[in-house]
């Protein structure tokens, strides 16, 4: 299928479609800021998450987002790329902007736990995509060099992450969508 020694997939929008109302998540995160009497830096969810540590609400913001993701992972429909994952003969990982628990729930929901060797979520390492560290952690755990691995995702953030990690990248569809 490929000439790579390992393949790493994004999760949401690539293997499954988390059943999450992201507007509701953003509202819950804004409520965390409001409860803490902190002016939010933005109304955009991922900017709120990125700023949370600087204003002392990181744990509460993470908890609010992760609760929605875990619930959505259990209801997530499986996407066609899973069939390709199941045909892989090389080690496979998941590197996601979603929390690790949600990734594991989605994999379990679709009987993919045994097909995936490594899971790196937003909270597995200290940084998140598009920083290269989560993807580099996944390939380290797969025991391959970045240039010998392929990252497959659905977003410009995924493509940038792969570029920064020195890895090849492929879109699951016709081009970037989502986060």
C-alpha cells in the first residue's frame, strides 16, 4: 500500500467523525472563563484552549472540552479510511487534537484498539498540533524515524504538523477541512 515503515492517522475527520457540537463546547469553555471572571481572548475554541494555561484555567477548560469529546467518541460514525487502516501491514498510530481518552473510546467503539499500536492525544504530551511534538512522539513510540513515516489527516493543521515533524503527509479527501 505504501513504502512507509509506519502510518499515523489523525482521528476526527479522518477515521471517525466525533459527534460533537463544537459550538456548545465553545460555549462551555467561555463559561469557564466567565466563572473565573477572566475576559476570554477570543470566542474561537482552540484559541481559548491555547490561552487557558496563561490565565490559570487550563484544567477546567480541558475538562470541559474532553467531556464533550468522550461523549462524542462513543457516538462517532466510522469513516471509510478505517478500511485502509485495517489493511496496513506496518505499525499504525493515531495522533489527534482530541484528548487521548476520546481517541481510545472511538477506537474501542469501532473495534480498532488492536489495529492501532500508539495513541497520542492533545493531552498526551505538553504541546498540541500543529506543534510537531505529538506526531514525533507517535513515531518514536512506533520506533521509526519521521522521514520513514506517513501522516494522514483532514486539515491544514495536520499538514502543517507533518511538515514541522519532517514527515510525508496525505489528505484523506480532496484537501483541507476542519481544524
